[in-house]
């Protein structure tokens, strides 16, 4: 009995199409078509979603498909898939249950969650980076993808309340805010780290976050949020509270740790000597993984919470 598997490769910035083109150019697709038992191996791009490529993959029977999945070219495909940072979903058209042999090759969104990290420090080798690196170790050990974007030294202007984002679907000032927006939409969690200046977060970071949260129209509910603050001595609590406000207004659960998410150090790299602070970062990362996976299971079984039509009441009318 023939088996047809539809594989949807999802990416951003044309990566899915580039993946398929490289599969063809390198001859990998033709090699698969030449395998014993292959009946069809073709790529398509849905007109309704140009960031997705559909692969229709048909085989004579399960034995032929198993032999294909055990071949050396699976490593090449996996490397290309990682190169273009693609996620996969699958439809199978001969059995309601997918054999475990097939599942070993799939990289589902749920199995490969992503954390976006925003580093608000203007310095390379910063203490903010030390804190984020400690979290990355935990995330990567548990199969969570991480991407760090450092914006502390960038020329990012503040919001001017022009409201053009409501018409454009993005901020009118086309800079790193718009570049980061699709990554934020794709991510399952957001970590924001900042040095403490005058008992507050870096002003560039605040300008970035205000525009990012206000200009992006996608639903942010149930993305896990965490803020991390780094200081020489004082001001952490107020900066920590300031950053958490962004998550609270967007319906994002705020992740906590064994202590408030603070690390101490002045000169670049000194945070590595704060044993308790680094442990707080590891605990925070572990808690975030638990929340992300729990929320994914909840969304799968129950969906997102119901919402009401928004009521806006001004204090002065």
C-alpha cells in the first residue's frame, strides 16, 4: 500500500524556499527520487503562505520509507533544515497513527521551542551577556533554541505615538524593531536583560521594547516572559519591575526563579563571580522550560483562553 506524507517546512525571510532550492541544486532531491520505492518527491509553495514549502513525499510501502529514513542522506537533510532554521508539520495519508520510525526525523514546533533573548547592554562581553549565557546552557541542554539580539548600543529612537503601525502592520521607523518583530512572533518565550542605569533599564532598551510591543499586531498571549537585571549595587528592583510591565500588558506569563532575577557585577565579566546570581539564572531558565512546555500542552488540549471585546475607559472623558 502506498504511503504519502505531506511535509510542511515553515521558515521566515524566504528560508523555506531557499532550503528546497538547495535540495534540488545539490542533487539530494534527485537522489531520493532514484531510491527504490520512491513514487513522488516534489516541492510546492502555497500561494496563501509564501513562507511555507510543501513537500509531497510518496513511497511504495512502509518498508521503503523506513529504508529511506535510515539512509545517510537524512543527515544532509537535517543539516540543511537546521541551516535554514525550519520547523516541520506532517500529514500522513495511509494510517491514523504514525510509526515511531517516522517521528525520529521530524522536528515539530512543539519539540523545538525557541527563546528570543534581547540584550540591552551596550558593551561586548557584558554582564548582561554573562547572565544570558548561563540561561542558554540550560535551554540548549533541553533542546530549546536560543537567539540573542544585542541592541544596547544601537541608534533606536523612541515611540512618537504616530499610530502609523495600525495602518502599516509594523512600526513607521524601519529599524531593528521591525527586524525583530517576526522573531518575536515565532518565539515561545522572550527574555529581556538590562544593565541598571539610575535605578531603571537602559533607555535604548526601553525605547526598543515600547515600539516592539505597541507596533506588533500578533497575539502575544501565553508567550513566556522573563526580565533579568544587572547592577553594581542598587536599583535592581525598580528596573526589574519596569521591564515586567511589558509582559503584564500583553498577556504573557512572567517567569520567576528562586530569587528576583538579578545578577551583580560592575566591570565586564564580573557577573561570572556571582554564584547565587548565576544559580538564579539557571533556575529561571528551567522554570521557563517547564512553563513553555506546560503552556504548549494546554494550548493543544484547551486552546487559548476566551477573550472579550476590549473595553477602554479613560480617566478623563
